[in-house]
C-alpha cells in the first residue's frame, strides 16, 4: 500500500473531528467561492449547494477573480468571498483574498493550514486538521473542505456520512481494477452540485494515472462529446436523484455504443448505491473517486506519490 492509498482510506477519523463545527456564514448578498484546481472544482459544488439552500452564490477560478472580477460580479458591497486552498499558499487564491478585502468584501479562508498566508489575509479562518501524510495529490483535504463548506452554508452533516463514504469507497475498490482494465478514455458525468465533483473525479484520475479524462453535465454529453465513445471508454455516472430517469436513458445509450459504465447511485455495468441524498452525495462520493484514480494509476504502474509535472503547492513567481 503506497502513501496515497493509505491516506485515502485513513481520512475518515478527520471527518469525524470536523463534523458538527458551527460555521454558519453571514447574510451577505452574494457568496463567491474562489479556488484553483481541485479547490475550484470544490468551489463549483459548494456554490451549487449554496444556491439550492437559498443562498445566492457563484464559483470563480482564483486568477479570474483577481484579474477580472467584474466579469462575474460588479458589486463588492455585501459580498462574502470564501477562498479555498489546501496549502493556503496558492498564489492566485491568496491574491484573490487580499484584493477582495481591499475592495471591501468579507473574506473567509477555507484551508487545512491555519498558519498559512491565506489564513493571515482573511477576516475569518475555517480550518480542520488533516492527515499529516497527505502528499501532492489532494485527497483527505479536499473532502474536509467540502465538509466544512457544507456546514458553512447551513447544511447539517450527520455522523452517518462517514460510514456511507467508507462503504462506497470499499465497494468500488472491490470492483477495481478489472472493470477499468484497458480503458484509455474516461468520462465523468454529474449534474447540479455533482458537476464540480465530476470535474474533481476527472482531475484526480488524470493527474494520478496520466490518462486523458473529461467531465460534463450528463445531458450535455449527447451534444458532441458522445462522438468519442467506443470500446475503450469508461463512464463514471454520478446519479442525481432529481434527474435519475433521464440519466438512466443516457447510460443505456452509452452502453450501446461500447462504453463500460460505473453507476454511482444508479444503473451501470456495475452499480453502487449511494447512501445519502443529493444534499450530501458530493461529500460521500469523493473518497470513492479518489480510490478510482489510485487504482487506475496502479494498473499503469504509476506512483501517485510523485505525479508527473505536479507539486504540492502552486506558487507563481
């Protein structure tokens, strides 16, 4: 067992410590979730969850918010910026937090490094202890930031999510790597708050296994990208309870075209129940998607402890 695999399966006690912290946000007119890479994917999911909970929100990549905020939102007054960064040192995210405060926005730092630059350039710090052995690939820290973010927008996160996530990750692991053997094209499909999670699943598998991946809203996939589906395609469908019928029809089409489908929360060539409703499904799915990336890398004899061209912190000169 390598370090990445170890950390994925040892992340759940850190969830238990973070559950129940009262982190409710203020009544700002707009929540702006800002991040880079994995943190931006998580920001997309949290913004969608926030809107579903009745709190207007958007997600913006860190560099975009620094360089052209008016393309996304023209008022700083009553704006609450939530800056996500595992390390708290990501150049664009720290700059976004600093610029937002200077413009009059309230800034919350969401990080697992309470002594970081981001933590020192915010109005409020939200942090949680993470696994000390986590390496370059974001696993437990990504899950923790989603958990903390959900609690920020007022979502109750019950202790039962720990067992649900652990069970799903283990069940998927037992089916791998056989179901993905010889697949060279991976597609992750998820809608609503699960689109950001689908993007994160795709990013994880791509950076860990060096295989090209894509992510789409499910019903958008018919509009062009479906032309790439063949016998080398593996589709990971993140089912949404409110769109299940339409997503089942799409999966049937993809299977007819030769794809193997991993159904998370619904039918596929292999099907795995997701023991959580849509409001918590994004969190519960993350460890399983991390396992998928790790097993795809192992099938290709790639060490995820030192992924090609990547570093744990992205700092720009």
